[in-house]
C-alpha cells in the first residue's frame, strides 16, 4: 500500500555510479580461483568414481568366490548322488538272479 503510493507520487531517478577503472588483477584473481574450484571438483568426482569402481571390482571378487564355493558344493552333492546310485545298482544286481539257459 505504501509502496503503491510511493510508486505513484514519487519522482525517482536512477543514477548509475560506476568506477571508470577496470581492475584487471581482481578479474584475473577471480578467474584463477574459479578455475581452481573447478579442478578440485573434477578431482573429487574422479576420486569418487574411482572408489565406486573399486567397490564394483571388490564385489565382483566376492561374487566369484561365492560362485566357486557353490560350484564346489554342487560337485560334492553330485558325487554323493553318484555314489548312492552306484550302491543302488550293486544292490539291484545282487537281487537279480542269474538266468540259466
């Protein structure tokens, strides 16, 4: 409300005040700081990506180890089943009477 009144009645003139001097050193300093920040951010991102890659490799190694253990367990189970089948075959052969011709 007050601002509306001031906008309607006030006679405001904008005066732009600028220094005619251009500080090239300040601009150079700001550019250098900005470049350093960008390089630090890029290095941090590369480091994080490297850590993620290391985690993937470590996880893959664990998975490979677990697969090897499972494969060994599977081999043991298969060998047990084969032995059991061989025993059943022996028992079955003993039960069969030879046929006389």
